């Protein structure tokens, strides 16, 4: 039987997972079909960014729970409000981590009919809630600190210092670990969770200093750890702003991605048929970046050829820069 091979492609409007139809016409005029899937342009790893971020959040929840119990018990029995304030912050960290977990799981949902760009914007929204918890905890700590400053009370116990030192070390290690994962996954919610660990460590450092001053100078300096807790509340408010500002920029589609724009332009020029690039707009959604790019091609080519170049450019960008999500290519004639 004589076979004549013809390669035909289904319309590219089916997206990056569209199939290529390979067909052979036999001598009887029949067209038996063999479907060969086109490779998806998005790079998949054994553990996606979403799964990495979610596992990291579980680590935060477990760690914060254990620390909140230790700090609360030590503060109560050791007569240190600075430690109790520290425990309050760790408790809010637990709630905040659960919010981050919910946000990450919701943001990782695939695009659907009502959300063609996916659900990534849930991440900065959850970050706003986390900031709200931070501000609330800072307010409570400040209020209780001021109340204790004007209320006579006993000196904290010396053994509370032995509790604080390993806790400070652990919280700083936790910050470094979570921030590393947040940078790898490009998650704003996970970055907020990381700063929770850092603010917790600073609160513990403030408690360590306050208790040390109270114990060293003795009677008359009982409020030193309360002043330390008050200082910690101010630092928590400062961190709240540092977490809030990038999330607000993400919601408002603020352009802060100049390095990514340069990478996109470099990759685009490697695609055959692309003469240059003009406008490049980027907006972040969850852990992905959506891109609108204007590409210049020869003014003498056909519409079909320009369409083909646009799809090759799109596929190349998503392959070489895996964190890209939706990519829209606008073709313009080169003058």
C-alpha cells in the first residue's frame, strides 16, 4: 500500500496544548489519523511552585504553634509580659499562616470560564488580611504594654532568658527558609509569611533586651520588658507596611518588572521572523506574570505567516521563561 504523508495542524486557538494531526493517505483514498500531542510550552517540574509554597506554609503553621505554646507558658510562669506579647504575635502568625495556606490553594486553581487569567489575584488579597492581623497584634501588644508600664509588677524570672535565645535563633532560621522558598516560587503571600517569622524574631530580641535590663538593674526597672514589647509593636507595624506595599502594587498592576522586560525582549529576538519588539506590559497574578508584547515583523509577509510567527514567539517565551502565564502577542509591520 502506497502512503503519501501530509502534516496538518489543528487551529492554534486551542491553546498551547493543541494537537498536531499527522495523516497519511493510502492508495484507496482513505485518511487514517494518528494524533500526536504537541508539547506544552510551559515547563513542568516534579514539584510545582504551588506545591512548594503550600508545603512551606505547613512548616510555618507547625513551627508557630509550638513556639506560641512555649512563649505563652514561659511568659505566664516567668512573669514577663514581653514574652506574653511574643506569644500573642506567634498566635496571630498561626492564623495568618492558615490564611496564606488558603490563599495559595485557591490561587493555584486553573483558569476557567469566569476567570480566564486564573485565580492568582487571591494571593495579594490574602496578604492584605495577613497585614490586618499584624496590625491588630501590634495594637494589642502596644495597649497591654502601656497598661503594664503604669501598673507596678514584679521582675521577670531569670530563666526566661534561656527560653528566648533558642527561640530567636529558630525564628531567624525559619525566616531565611521561608523567604528562600518565597523568592523561588515568586509568592507574595509566602513573603508575607516569611516576614511574620522575622517580626517574631525581632519581638523576641526586644523581649530578651528588656528582660536583661530589668534583671541587671533590679528594682525600679520592672517595666523594662514592657518597654521592649512596646518597641516590638512599632517594628511589627513597620513590617506590616513593607508587606502591604508590594501586594498593593500587584493589585494595581504597578510596573516594577524592568529586568523581566529585558529578558522577554532578548528571548523574542531569538525567534525567526521577529525584527524587534516595542511595547511590553507585564502584570503579576499569583506566582505567574501575564504579558502583552508588541512584536515587529516584515511588512511584506502574509497575515498567515505573521500569525505563525506570533505563536512561535509565544511558545518560545513560555518555554524559556517558565514563570510566564498568559502571553498575548500583537504583530506590527516593521517600517
